[in-house]
C-alpha cells in the first residue's frame, strides 16, 4: 500500500513541479496576496485632511490648533472664513472634516465650562468618519482637561490600557485573517483540479488499470498539496513578521499543528468538488462558490455579532471562522491549547467529516 502511495506522490510532485512557471505559481502568489492585502486593508487614519475655522481668535484657540496639527493624525488643508467656504471644502472633498472653534471658547475654558468646538465630518465613508470624530474628540477632551485648574469634586483619572494590540493597528488584526483565507484558497483550488485534470488530459484510464485502490489514489492526490499548503503557511507567516511586523506571541509549532487540521477541511472540500466536476472550469466555479460565502461569514472583515441572528448561526458551519480565531489568538494573544481547544475540536470534526464524505464520493472512474 505505502509503495503505491509513494509512487503516486512522486508522480504528483513531478507533474506539479516540472515546469519552472508552475513552481513559481505555487509559492509566489500567496506571498504577493498577503502583501497586497496587508497594504490595502488598513482602516487606520493618519494624516486626515482637516479644515480649521477659528471664530474665537484667542491664544487658547490657537493653542488648540497647535495640538491638533502637532501629531500625524491631522493635516491642515484649508482655513475657511465663512459657512460657504466650509460647505465648499466638504463638497469638493478637499477636507475630511472641519473643526469650528465657536465664539467664547476661551471664556468658557476660564469659567470651567464645556468649550464650544464643533467638528463637521464627511460621513461618506462611515469608518473614516467615526475614527476622525473619535480622534478629534480625544484631542479636544485632553486639551480641556489640561486647562481646568480648579474643580469642585475630586477628579477621576481614568487611564485606559489596550491589551494584545496596544497601538490599535488594524493591520495586526487583518493580516492573520488574510493568512487563513490564502491557505484555504490555494489548497482548495489545487485539490479541486487534481482529479478533473486527469479526466481532461486522458490519464484517468491509465490509473484505472493499475492495482491502486481509491483510498491510495486519494491520499496520493491530496498529500502533495497538503505539503504545499504548509510551505505556503511558512512563507506568508514569514512575510507577515518581516514586512508588516505583526507580533507572533504564541507558538509557531502550535500554529502548524492547527494548520494541519485546517488543511484537512480545505483539501477534503477541494477533493469533493473534483469528484463532482467533469471539467476544470466546473471545479473552479465550485471552489469560488464555497470560498466566497465562507470568506464573508468568517468574521475576517465583518464582526459576526453584527450579523443577523440567522446568519450568525450559519457561521458555525464555516471552518474559516475557527481557524481565523486560532490564528489571531496565537499571533496577538499568545494563547495555547487550553484556550483554543473548542476551535480545535470544531476543525477536527469538520476535517474528518469532509474527508469522510469525499472518500465516500471518490471513485476511480471517469463518471
């Protein structure tokens, strides 16, 4: 048995790696995808374009202006002097927000009142608007607190501390999720084309007359792509650490072990699609049909808690969801099996179930 599996493994490796272009396509695109996703998917706001309208014109208002533009968060792009100019800079997209210091700003500060500052934000991009509004409110609150010298009550000094991602970089959150999606797409696509390619090029007949059993052929078809998936995991993880400086606080060995369970699902799903399809085009379409909703329901970009309840239940049958939780937990939190065991059990159940279904569907025939 193992000798026959070794023969089919050797055949698959030779077929996959004999062309230099194929060797490049197996390992370079995952790294490029990670780099592109890591650079493009970034919700942090730096150098937000701000217009400043000072209706108080006092040393205090100028001090507030200096606080705004002494950081990388904001760039001063315009100084409107009336409402028409404010409307114009927002309509033309010249500024993402306009900060209006209202008359009496210095007087209210001196009397311990809430100073009058209005922040007009362009809400076309709701995420950017929310972040800019929060950043502006934080600067104003810190400035007002520094100016208040007397209080009737004892002040409460609340000092927030952020765990796991202290700088709140969105890239640290998204890149580990990108790793999970890339591994799924690469291994599922490769495996989905495995059997169909044999049918199209006419070599399935040669395999049919051999003494090789279906389970041996199935293992020979999937194990090479499992190895490719693990190599791609090492490559994209190295790129995440070296290029984007994503922290890896947990065990890389644990990440590899979890990836093996995850690959059982992706390889099994790819093999299942290959048994259903008669052409490589059908296999590709089946793969896209699986990966697109799985990607949307995984919690990679959209919080699962914000989804409708019916959709939230659907996410429990999405293996990508569990692996993304594992990858983010290992990268950002440094947690181990004692915390991740529910996700590991779910991946194991999915992997065994999908591989069993694929094995039952697998037949060494042309039908």
